[in-house]
C-alpha cells in the first residue's frame, strides 16, 4: 500500500496538503478531510452550488479516502471485481456554497464496515461555516453477477487498523 | 394561469401524455407523474445511472409539476422574487437504472405546504420495478434578501385546491 | 426496424410527437429533429444554460436518432460490440438558452458514414431563435479491443436508405 | 491584487504546486498549467470520461488562471459587472481519460485579448499522453444589459504584462 501511495505521490503532490487525512483518534474511528474548490458549472440559476453537487462532492471525498488507504475505487473494481453502489443518501443543507468557495469535507466512519459502509460527513466553507451534513451508505456487489456480498478482504484489511476489534 | 398553460401547450405537445398529472384523490393530496429517459452521460463506470442523477431527476419532476400548476420555477423566481432552495434530501436506492431505460417518477405532496414543501417520490423503470424512493424538502426564501419566508401567496393559491382546508 | 420502433412506441408515446423525425429529402441526407426542455441544474451563475450542456444536448439528439433507426446506442454496444466515441466537437454559441426554454435540435448527416459519422446540428429555442450550431464527429471502435473500425454492418444497413448509392 | 492572492494562498496551499503557472516566454504569451483528477461521476457507460467533461475541465483551467492573475471569475462578475460567455468551442479527442487519471491541462493565450479571448489547450494524462486539444473563445458582456463589450480595464491591466505592446 505504501508503495502505491508513494508512487501516487509523484504526480499527486498536493495530496499531502489537502488530501484525505487518516488517523486513529480516541474513539477509534476512521476520519478524513478532503478539500475542493467549487466549479463554475456546478452553480445554478440561484447563483449557488446546485444541491445535487454536494452528493457528488461527498463521493470525491470517499474516493480520496480510498486512495489514501491504498485502494483506489477503480482498482477495487478492476482488481477485485467488487463494486460499491450507494444504497442510500441523506443530506441536510444549511447554507449555500458559492463560486470561489473552497470546501472542506470532514468525513468519519464510526463502525467497522461489514455488509455496508456508513459514512457521515460535514461540509464546511473556507470561513468554517457548516454548509451541509450528510450520511451515505454503500454496499458491496460482485461486478460480474451484481449480487451483494460482505466487505471484501482487501477492504477489511485496509479498514481494520482504524477500528477496535469487535 | 390557464392561458399560460394553453400557450405552453402549443410547443409542449408531449406534456399531455407524459407530463405531470394532477388530481385530487380520496386522501386529498397532490399527486404527479413524470417520465424521462436516461441520458448516456448520466451513466457511470458501473454502467448504470450515477446515484446523484436521481436527485436531479426528482427536481425535473418537481419543476414539471409547477409548470402544470401554472407556476414554472423561473416565473416564481422572476415574477414573485421567491426562490425554493432544497433543505434536505433522502434517497434510498433499490435497483439501478440503465441506458435505454424510461423512468416514471410518481410524486406526492401529502400535506398542504406552509413553511416548507415535502415531496415524496418513487422512481420506477419501464418494467414497473421500483428503483428508488425519496423525500425532498424545500423551503422558501426571498431572492433579494435570501431570508426564509412562508409559502408565497401565488403558490398557496395554486396548491390549496389539492388539499382539505386546515 | 419498424417492429423495434413499434415496441418502443408502447412506452415512449411522446416519441411520435417530439422524437427524431427521419426522412429522405431532395438532397438525400438524414435529417432529424429532437426537442428537449432545459433543466434547472443545467443553468449556471450567469442564469443561462452552461455551454457544456449543449454538447450533452447534441448527444441526446443523436441517441434519439439511433432509437428511431431501430438501433439504440446501448444495443449497438451490447449486441454488436461497437462503441461510437466522439472524436471531435465544434460548437458556436449565438444566443443563450434559459430555464423554461424548450429547445429544438435539427441535425443532419449529409454524407453516408464510412469510417466516421459527421453530424451537423442547429439548436433553436421555442421562438425559433438560433442558439448554437455544431459539428460533431464520431468514430467506431470495437468495445473489447478499443481498436478503430469502419461503420459496422448493422449501422450501414440502417443508414443506407437515407443516402444515394456511392 | 497581491494581497488577495496571498489571502487565497492561506486556504489554497496546493495552488503553488498544481495551480496555474504564469510566466513570460520568448514568444510573449500567457501560459498556464492546471492539474485535476478525474471524478467517478464524470465517467460513462464506456468506462471513460464523457467527452462533455473535457469542456468543463477547460473551464476549470481558465478559472484557475484568472485566480492566479488576481481576478477570480466571480469577482469579475460581481465587482466589475462583466461576464465572459463562451462564444465557441473546438475540441479534438485523441485518447480517453479514465477513472484514477490525473490530468494536466496546458493552456496558452497567444494574442493579447481585445474583443475576445482565445485560449488554446492541450490535455495530457499522468503518462504524458495527449488526450485532447482544444480552442475556446470567450467574449465579454455587461452583466446588466448583456451587451457585448471590449475587454474590461481590470482584465486588460492583468493580461498586458504577458504580451508585447501592440
């Protein structure tokens, strides 16, 4: 995993500064931070970011987290034959993001994933204002049969150091 | 309102067949049906419609409903100075939509809107299979001050025939 | 082809009124018309449809044309193992589309496709105002090897009645 | 301008490494480089980035360039009342981008903008492979009247150091 990360480092120099940041805290959960800038085409007639784009931002944050864990989503699909479809999304919108904003998405996985991954996220702007909070649940399916499965071994290994044994 | 609708009818002939269909039922709620075809760019690496696009489809259905009520969203913003930001979204995904699918979105508003509109929707494919169910809540704000307000008079009038007096 | 179209008709009743319209004219070319309504999320901070969305609208028009020819794009990929990547796009923007607009895309293929399909399109709003004109070129590749190929037999057959023998 | 840039620097630390890079070269033109990672939802049924997204990537690169010049697009619109609509787009696609790819967009403006800005770009993947080349032309309009205008003074000043006097 580290080799992969190091290789990634060659052409993703900004990861170290704004990429997902993984660490164990007292509560033994997985926490990550992801930053991104609002893009012009993501705004709408109201002059703010369209609500559907937050759902996409959350995905960017999750994928960056997987990259940091050494398991980029495209590799999980290609190398392990596992897809991770979203099974539910909940998002509460508190304050709009605007063009020029730089968003910070703080995500946490509080329970070691088994049949599903539950990701809780807060989205802030550059002033630290909470724009939205969200819960996204993902499942696992075999990419050939599209049948549900439990968490694949590769992900179990990558995740387990961040949680207490259960 | 009817004149506007009739004018709209001239260049939107397909509304009559697949547009939102409004009627009072025993339960006195507002129900609408909206059909749309999956677009190629809405699919993703998994070969299915990306989950964020369902959030967009739901918006298309809401907007068509407003058109049928004689109050297209752009007119509400331009003529009445009211915007309707989404305040929360919940969506449960049951089965994926694919390229070539024609989706049917059945939506209902069960309570006469006051400070918010709560829209419940089910999304089906052409085989009648339930792909997703969702709840979207919208608020009302003044477009100049961006301050929250109660349902504007124009919408109150348009909605009230579909609900029992309260 | 007609059977396919008839089958499609069952669940796409609006095709007959606003779907692509295919006919031979004096010039022996393939012409189609496609209508679509602007969606809210397609607008941007300027209050008009973002320029990238016209590129997507053009694709919707092409796909509807293939449906009318009895060869929906997903079937071409799945049943014939052929993908049709876009190899170039040119689009000139004359006047902006706004929320509430209903667009009419008139497309024509002037030359029988061999190694490529060249599609010329004009996009109008409901007032007949020209919003944009475009040229999109597509190639053919085998979906397994991703190697270029000439027009597949299935498409050659579908297209040839619309052109003079060459 | 510099103060703004410095302030921006505080919360955009990654700009220095992957942001637009401005310099005069022998030819006296404006050149910039912008990097971005492919997002999952930008891929399509073919498993590659949808062609319309390159048009969006080009916009991200242009906007970053304006940020580096001290004139973010939202400020140009808000503070100077000038909008910069795209008047034409040409893009040639050579090789597909895939999930996991990190793209490098090299753009150049070869002529000092007067009534229009002409931006030429090449898009590469992390292996240095040319994926696409493009030309995008933008005009200037007053945001209130939507009438065309020549390059506004603020932009003229920001651009002129990068070009020979003409």
